[in-house]
C-alpha cells in the first residue's frame, strides 16, 4: 500500500485556517496542527463534525469568536423578521432567503486527501451555541469547532397538513420542503397556501378527509413517508437528497482492495453488511457504491459490490492518517468501477 503525503485545507467563516499541500509522497510541515472527525450517513438526520485547531493566534481566536457572535445575532434577527412578517418573502425568493439565513450561521469546509487527489469532505453549519470554543491547556491553545449538516431543517420544521388522494411523490416532497421553509421563516404562510391549493385540504375539526394526514415534526413525517414509499433521504450541504431505497447516487463504483487502499481486513456484519476502513477518498460518500477485493486485488469480498450507508472521516495533519471508516450495504446494482 502506497500512502502519499497528506493534503488538507480548512475554511471557517470563509477564512482559510489550515492550508497544507503535499509535496509528492511527503508531508509538508503544517503551519497549524488540526484534527477532525466528520460523520455522513444515509438517513434524514443531522450529520456531526468536530474540528480541532491548535495554537491559533490571539488575533484569529478573537476574530472567530466575534464572527460567530455576530453571525448568531444577525441570523436570529433576520429569522425573527421573516417569521414575524416584517420582511416579506416573495415567490421565487424562498431559496435565496433560506441560503442567506444558513450562511449567516457560518460554515466549516474541509478539503482533504492524499497527494493531488484531494476533494471536499464536507460543508457544515457551525452550531449556534458553543460552536466555537477556545481553551488553554497549559501547553497549547485549543480551538474546538462543532458543526452539523441539516440541523436547521431537521430540528425546526413542522408540518400539519392533509394530502389529497392521488398525489404524486414529487408533490409530497414539495409540500415537505415548503413546510420546512415555512416554519424556518423563509416562506410566508400566504405564499405557502397559495402555492399548493390543489394539494392541501383544510378542516375546522381534527382529522382528515380523503387524504394523507401529516402532523408533527417534518423529520418524523418524512421518515414515515420514506418507509412507505421505499425511499432513502439524507442531507448534503443542507439540502435533503432523495434516492430509491438501496439505490446508488452515482453510476460508478470506487474500487477498494486490501492490497491497495483498504487499511484493515473488512469486518463481516449481519445481513451481508461489512465494516471497512480505507485511506480517505473524497468520492467515498453516502449512497456511493464501492467494490471490495482481497489481497490479490481480484477476488471479491462478500457480494463484491456495496453501497456506503455511513462514513466517518477522521485524521490529523500531524500524526493520525486520513481514514474513512464505512458501513457497507450489499448492493445488487450493476456498476463500473473507478480505478
């Protein structure tokens, strides 16, 4: 197994904190040490990130703290203004307003890989409470940043509507998405109601009339619908992605083998699932297919082709290798393999 030098770039609040480029097979001494753990999965729940950066200057620590406090204040005021109706969101502006609200909370982006093969691992929202903390350990200043992908829509959205019979799946998705925007304040109620008159049924009393009742947190209702309709959904950069249950998000499979890039022998789990650990590859993301091979790089492991259900990226630019630990689901989908 050949391990090239590590490449990593970390951007917080739009400012690059770490930028380390590998030179051939060698690591270049980083200007700042950092380590990270990023979780991504195929389920409609927030995905967590923890990033630690060591010995930021006092100026940079203060700047990050001020940016975070300002982002929280502005984001909250803007959300309140939209929700109260003080700011009218016109049809067609919903997506732009939603992105503006999300952007105000601040984001963490991590690009990582080996040699020249580096790509973006994540772009997550910084948590509004204790999202950035600085602590002096007696030796180092340690800055810990916590972020999540999909937190706002998952936590805040609520829907209480009845679906008329015979509605197409895409229309169910439209209503669920609109309900998220409505409750987050990025879509006003009048616009919401006028946009979906053919989908919604209103009653003065509880219950439903010839339709599918949606009532409760959107993430719970969405989960029930996904199960009924045979779909998977997961967050990617704040947007809920839908796929057929067990389907791949990309036609090609990433080739992995214990002779090349798999760090340890994959561990067999129940129902034909496997747990595998490899060097980080930015293509290893939820929903992507992989093909597993043994030491001869020819004999398949298990069924041979799997879909990534969960991946945890971990690593540091000063000690620990960049790893990807995956839960793999057997996949019967035909796919070509990327070398």
